[in-house]
C-alpha cells in the first residue's frame, strides 16, 4: 500500500499548529496601519458622541422601541435610561 493509499487511523491523531509567530506579525501590522498618531481614548470618546447623536431626538415610538431594546439587553443603558441622555 502506498502512502497515498494508506488507511486512515481508527483513533484521532494529535495535531497542533503554533500560530504565535503569525499572531505577533499580524498585531505588528495592525499597529503599523493605525499609525503613530492613533489615540484610542479619543476614538472611544468620538464613538460615544456618535451614539449620543444617533439616539438623540427620537420620537415617542422610537423611544419606546429603544427602551424595549435596552430592557431586553440588546442595547446598553445610557445616562438616565433615556435615549437622548
């Protein structure tokens, strides 16, 4: 029987691949692409401001739906629980 026709083992075979080196390279490329002026705190503040704008000025029905989604745990509660907080 040739190697290409070898019977498959009856038991699972241990198989492991160490991706540590690849992961470190990937992280280095991500950090390089972000650039030296990347400010994660500013990014988080800007994201919060965007959410404030997104959920501001809701009409009564939109506010009811927002409150339902918060109560269900789909959206996090913000401020005093009102979308415009």
